[in-house]
C-alpha cells in the first residue's frame, strides 16, 4: 500500500506533502497528526485504540475499521456483558459513533467475522485527568470486573503492596514521616488471619475470574497468572504486614466504604462518575496509580 500511494502522487503537487513512514504502528513514535484512517489487522485493534486515546495532543478524528464485537465493546454501557476497561476509556476520552456495518461478503475471500467502521472523535478540550493514572485505576478494577471493588483492593496483596509502595513515595515527597516496624502484635495477628484467608480465597477464585477481555495486555495477564500460582502455593511465604501496611489498608477502607460508598459495587456496574469519584478520593489520601 505504501508503494501504491507513493506511486499515485509521483510527479504531482501532492508529492511534497506526502511523508510515508514504514513500520509497526505500535512501536513507532508518531508525529503530530489530526486525522487517522485505519484498516489494520484486528489483532491490534485494542492496543491501537489505546494508543490513539492516549495520544496528546489528540487527533481531531479517527475513522477505524474493527471486528463487529470489538466495535460493540467500544459502546458498551455499565451492566452490558461487553462492558470493559476499553469501553470506559473510549467513552471517557472520545465520542464514538458507528458509521456502517461491513458484512464479511464484501471481502474476497470472506473472513469469518463481521466488521464495522467507527468514528472516534477525541474530546476537546481533553478531560483534565492524567491518562496513565486513570487507566492504572481501571486496570486494577477490570482485571476482575465481577468482583466487588473492596475485593479488588483489599483482597489482593499485589494491589495493596503497590499502594503501600506508592504511599511511601508520596510521604517522602511531602515530608510526611512514616512509622515503620511490624504492626501491633495482637491486632496484626488477629487481622492477618482473617485477611489472609480472604486474600487466598480471592486469589484462587481469580483463576476463574480474569477479565476475558483482550484489552488486558498479555504481559499483565502473565503477571497475574504468576501471582496466582504463588498464592496457590500457600500462605507460608506471605510476609507479615507492617505498620505502614496497616495504615494503608485503613485508608483504602475509608476511601471505599466511607468516602465513596463504592466498596460493594462491582466495576462492571460502575459508570464514569463512580470511577472519577474513586480516583479523586484515592488522590486525596495520597494514593496514585501511575
Ligand atoms: C487489512 S490490511 C488493510 C490494507 C489497506 N489499509 C487497505 O485497506 O487495503 C492490514 C494492513 O495493515 C498492515 N499491518 C499489519 N500490522 C501492522 C502494524 N503493527 N503496524 C502497521 N501496519 C500493520 C498490514 O501489512 C496490511 O497491509
């Protein structure tokens, strides 16, 4: 196709205005562009969409051909089976319209799947939210979109470890002293027993519950699977929770139960406002998701 368009403009005034970049679109740093028209292989629909949504400054419009099911996921609403991290992101950063269905018989040979052309118009002005942080929160919630939000945070040791590390960084940056050391013996033991049981149960169940969306990148799935295997090996390797860990846990509980009231809700039922409320409340407590 590159050869074809190059040939087409040769010897015309358009020749000087055409710059062909050959390469993998996912690995190439793209120059500023205001229109994207794409008919890429469907395997890269998800990463390509995420790349376009994260592009700043955003393009004016993107016309994209996707497999029909993927297009439906872009429009899916809370409660729909196809509602996913992709739906929330797409609708947060862009206005999306279905332009036309493209039946498989329009191709020779006909593929197995139906297609759709969609128009994606990034919101302008762009919502004043850090893309990486917003997406970081959604990743935590949509790895297990059918679980309660309480369970996605408090029932997951990797998430709590990540929040503890990030809380320590925030304290260091803001000159807030942290009280290190093991958690209070009696309290910690009592709490650990309960929470560890809860965590193990959750992490084992997770094997059955990983979001089957293909917008979870492979490396993230691999990380999750490795961690689940660890959880299955038993509790003995689990490290004892320290004072900072307990403090972080309590802060997370406050965010989920008191400040947002979203602890018992499931990501698959949450709308954009719920996610914004969560992000804001976590930020207020010094937690960030980048
Ligand atoms: C479905 S064909 C469409 C071709 C052309 N756009 C057309 O409509 O005739 C997909 C094209 O995307 C190219 N492609 C596949 N993976 C790509 C990637 N990661 N980055 C850029 N182009 C890619 C393929 O070489 C192929 O030419």
